[in-house]
C-alpha cells in the first residue's frame, strides 16, 4: 500500500529520504475522510506538544477505530506484515542502505540455536523485526517535537501526512527538520537525549505536504525535530501516520 518507486535520499548527516504519491489517491482520500477524531487521542507534552493514538496510547480506541474502518484495517494488516518489512529493507538496500537486518524464518533460527547447543556455545541472539504505526496529530498553535535521535530500538521511521488538498498553509510550518547540535560534543547521542530548540541549528526542513512519505534510518546522530508551528487556529491539526520498524 506504500509505493517507494520515486524515493530519493540524502545521506549527510544521516540517511533521510522522501517519496511522493506513495498511496493510491482513492485510498488516500478515504484515509483523510476517516482519520480518527482527536478526542480519541492521548495527549503528550513532555518533549513537545503531540497527540497519539496507537497500540500503546489509548489501545482500545485504536483497535476499535481499525475495526470500524476497513481501509485502516487493511493498512494495519499491511504494516504488520512480513511483506512490508521485506519491501522496506529491499527499498533501502536499493539506495545503498543495507542494514543487514531481516526476519529469518523460524526453522532457520531454530537450526542455528540447535547447532550452538550441540557445540556447547551460547545460544545466538537473532533479533526479530516488528513494525507498527500510530495516528499522530499536533495543534498548529505551537505543536512541536523537540530535537532528538529516536530510541535505540527503532530502525526505520516513516512519516506520512494525512492532509487534504489546500488544507495546509506553508506559513504554519509543520515540516520535519534535520537539525544539528550547536555544541558539537552533543552530536553523538546513542541514549536519545532531547535538546531544546535553541540548542540546535536547522540544516534542512522537509515541508509538510500531502501524500508523501519521509523515511529515515535511526542512528546515534539522526537529529530531527518538528519546530513549533505558528498558526492561530487551534482547530487546525498536523495529522500524520508515524510508522516504525523496530528491533526486538
């Protein structure tokens, strides 16, 4: 359900790419029409101003919304599948981003562990990849996410705006920004510490546009943020799908 044929990547200071027209237009229009109401979301403001609806945040409402909307249920099944993970890893590899990760079949994993057991060697840890998505929204009146590099468990993040044509004004902001610490000793950030906005320089911003997918690979220096938006209508929301592939 995501088409990465037109993906283009930057590699400095970390791999980040963008693909446009990633979802079939009819499916995308249905997603816009059935995006969940903000009243279902869990509000978070520790590291920015954001609302989330996911397996973790308001789990019951999340699954209920999926069950009531066939398009979202199909999208959930797609993201939750091995095919999606394989497709993503193959797409990254085609852009010279071979992460060396894949979900080995159960039989292959058991054979490796049995061979280790016979040799008296420690059982090998063969990491498993899992994928999920959350509904996210942020108010245009100051909504933001502080500079960070993401949790170590995350491997790939994708951000898909759910946005009707002419719904968004450029002056609102809302794009995802590649940022870099002014204090260069903070550049390496394996523990995912957060910085304040005045502690970073903005290197590049990917504008918030309909039916595009921002793709980035988590690294100890993958600093990014959503700078505080500047709209004045609290009813206007920056609505997105945030998709993650994580290592178990």
